C-alpha cells in the first residue's frame, strides 16, 4: 500500500515524516489489526479489516453523524468531545483494537513537487529541509513534513523529482491528542485524497486513460485526476452537502436531521435547491477536467468516480454525466472484500472508502 501516490514506486508514508517525530520515543509492536478512522466535518467513520490470503475481509464498520461541525480549517474543534464520541462508536461497533490510522483533510495539507540536482541518500534529508524552507510558506518549527523521491528527471539520473507534503503542527498535534484521549495509538496519519485515489488504483487499476475521483463531502468537494499511479492534478471546491442541508432546513423550517433525510431522498418541496447544488457541482467538475485536458491535450479522461455522503444527492450523478460527457460511477470500496452481502454494504458505499483504506494499511507497519 502507498500513502503518497506518485511515480509508480512505493511511496514513503506520511506518518514517517509527521507522526514518527512525535512518537519516536515510544516502541510499539506491530498490531494484528488497525482501525481506520475518518473524521469528517459532520461525521465519524470507523472500520477494521482482516488480511486474508487473497486480499482483505471486512470485519467491522460504523458511522455517526452530527448536527454541529467537528472540524474547522482542518482542526478538531473539541478534542475531548470527538475522543468521547470515537470511543463510544468503537464500543458500539465492537472494535477492540487500540492501534489507529487517520487522515488529514487534503485542503489543510500543502504538497509541492520540486526538481533538484541529484543528492546522495545520506545527504537528502538536509537538502530537503532547505527546500522545504523555500517552498512551504510556514516556518519549519510550525509544521511537520515528509518527502518522497519520484522518478529521475532524465535518463542519466542527474536530476531528482521530489514530492514534499507538509501540515501545520497544531493540526497534527490535535489529532494525536484526540486519539490519546480516546485511548488509541495513532500510528498512521495519511491524507484523505491519497487514500481515495490509492483505493481507486487498488480496485480498478485504470491504465488506458486518466480518471477523476470526486469526494463530495459535507463542506468541501475534493477532486483528483489520476493517470496510472500518479496524481496529476488536485482541486478543492468549497461546495458541500451541509450547505444544501442547511438551506433545505431554512426553507422548509425543519431541523437538521429532517433536512438531511429530505436531501438524500430528493424532496419535491426543495427541487430548486437541489437543482442549484447539482448544477454547481457538475459545472465545477467539468471546469476541472477541461483545464486538465487543455494543459495536457494528449490525455483523455475516461471515467469519473464519485464518493462522499453528498454524492448521493439525487440526480447529481446524471447531471455530471450530462455536463462532462464522461461515464460516472460510484466508487465501490467493497469490490474485493468478502464476508458481507450487497444491501448491507450498499448503505455504506459512499461513506466508507477512507476509513476502509486506512485499515488496510496494517501491512505498512513495521514489526
């Protein structure tokens, strides 16, 4: 499994540059199970899988939604509340493992691709630190960062392509503290868009054309365009389902939960609000694809994969197909998972990808 999907080689995991610096004084043995935890703006999802001979088997999945936001600008707003809710959800789901993997929202993470002259491995850390000071707009003491060496820029290997990933220290520390309060060891910290695109490659292995993944969440829509093993382009759009839910509640004078049900059920009483939402999301996805194709005219986008709770808004899939002229499919994270049947998993399909992928990263942990 890989955290940072670039190049076609195995990527260094984000936690090696972030969490290892926080937990290097501790020495934990390799756990037998890893709980994937996806903390969204208005929901928490948890998942465990078991590794079997031909892949993974889903063990447990749980989800809980909230009226109030859990995150603000990537920060966990009330760490004690989220820790208590996380502990309760794990108990209700029957998950006992104390080792956890989580992900940061991609819009809170800074990624930079740079090219530098070849540097021997033993000198690379120092060289990258100097580059980070130049390309990341925050002081080193305020961030955690990691890097991944991609393919050489030329046949002679005289230049190196690097991907640098950085996150604010306060955000990472907030996650670590929240998991500690919940009685969990946070051993992996990934990035949500990397988790989703890794899962697309794992399940569908697209090779003949570029594909788009669109994670339509409560507050943000994250779009990534992937070609083979590489993320070619990413974009975050400040359009999400919670705004539609709030508008429905305001217009129909109902509470948040009732408005959420009407949103997913396509209530005829709020058709104008639905139309505006689906048109805006479809339009922005189409603009993103057009920009990508304009910059890389030889590339073809052959498929769009939708995920996220707000992807379930009625008529959204059809509107995106109409706007882009590209086939659209809901990302099904359970395609290669055995032991659960259709209808039981179908209700979780758009909510589970990040938590599920994080749980599969058990194989990335060293003994």
